[in-house]
């Protein structure tokens, strides 16, 4: 395993285990399979484990606490996040933090983040004295490092990282999103400041693990024994300001593939960067909706499974099969986008800024035509 600590005094593994997309059985976390995944990661040297208050309807923290309890506490690091959307005052922040410690069954957190902030959320945290509270927790030994995960514009990002000295910052970045949110410019700010960077969505919610055959052929010809996803992981790992790459893994195959990529890590060559440029051109011409399946938009008040609808639309679009829509699904009647009432609640929560109701309205109209 490769470790990068950036002076934090932590042996942080370059590959981090994101407990956001754990395997499920009967709509609950599949503890047996998820524990096996944790075991593979831990025994291969993964030391950084990330969760959050909302993941798996609040059960991710419980699972991770139980799973890691099997190992010595000083051999791994746990990161979790404060959901500012649920915080209206300082007492809320205190209550939620203590609840998280209890769910994780820990006495302290190694990394604690303000979750999914933009400028507005950051200013709210300042106004409510939450950062002061986190600094008190650090003095008490209940938090080792204070950070934030970011979802907003480059302008918001620049303001936030220049206004407060976060010890580490988590950003979304992959080879398709260099101009999205803070983008590569934001990464460069952190690198110049010497702030450790934690990367989320390196494979863009799985979107960069499989795509059209013409794009895959470009990468497979160069590295026939490497997965398509490994190129996305290597692209991020080749950024020397990155401390940890979070991968929200859902099965053993993904764990083992990521471990293979990092343990045998080779930075991208100049030629490989050019090949990725060719692939991105193809993908950009094929992807209909830039959804990462983060599920921040959920739940929908009408029961629409927004990420699942987008995943299906993208699948059809990438392979030029939109003519089969709306006949090919795999969604219950309650989950279908046809139930959308354009309330736009989801759009206010989407980190990608996707105009969900407009996209759905277009396909609802097509569905009506197809039904006649």
C-alpha cells in the first residue's frame, strides 16, 4: 500500500474505503459481504475509512463502527461528517456529533468534516460558532483533524479555503470533472497551500468504470489487463497533492481491483494522458446526465428513484438505445420518472446542479407520445 501523510502525523493510505455504497440485502447493509470487503481492504493496508451521518439511512456509521471494532483502534482512521442541513443551532451540532460517536462506538474521530458545504453553508457554520466548537473538540481529543467536503462553485471554494485554515479538504475530482465545481483549479489552490486533498467520486459514481466499446477499446489496447476503472483511479493518484482517494465500493471485485491498482500504482505516462483525452471526448458526446448516484437528491416526495432513472437513461444513451425507452426499465411503477411533479426539491440538493425536472419533463412527454 502507498501512504501519504502530508505532515498530519497519520499513515493515511492512498486508497480510502468509502462506506457510502455498501452492498445491501433486503434493503439493509449486507454485513457478511461488507465485512469481507473491509477485511480485504484492511489486510491490504487500507487505513482510511470514510462514512457520514446520512449514508445508508444512518446505518453506515453503525456498520463501520462494528466492523472496525475487530481491529486495534490505532491501526486505522475514521472520518465522518457533520450534516449542516440538520443544524439550526450549536446544540444541534453537539447532539449530532455525540450521536455519531455513539453509533460508531468510538471515543474520538480522526477526521471530521463539515459535510457538502458551499459558501452559504460555510457562513452558516461560522455564524453558529460550529468551527469554534470543532476546535474545542480537537483540544479535548475528540477530533484529530478538522476538514470539509465541498460541493459548490469555484468562487465559493476560493473564498472558503482562504477564509479558514482547514487541515484537509475533500473534493470531487476525476478526469471528466476538471472544470466542474472547484475543478482542477481548486485542487491546485490546495496543493499550493500544502493542504492535504481527499478525493471523492474518482470513478464518477461508477460512470468511468464502463462505457461504449469504442472508448473502452482505446484503453484496453494500451493496457489489456487493466480495468477501465483503474484508469480513473490512476489519473487521480497521479496528482501528487492527493492524500487519499475515496472509493465507494459495492462488491469484492471493486475492492480487489482498486487494491491491485494502488498496490501496483504507476503514474500516468504522457501518452496515457492523451488516450484519456480521446476517451473524454467520446464520453462527453454520449453521456446524457452527469449524475454520480450520490443520492443527495433523495428521497423524492413522490417516490421517484432519481439516480436509478438517470442511470438507465445514461445506459441507453451511451449505447444509442434511446429508441427502446420507455420499454426497457427495471424500475417499479412507483420509482419511475413519470411520477415527477416538478417540485424541484431535488434540484436544491443536487451537488451537480442537474436540472432534474426539465430532463424528466422531456421524457414524460416522450412517454405520452409512445403510449398512443
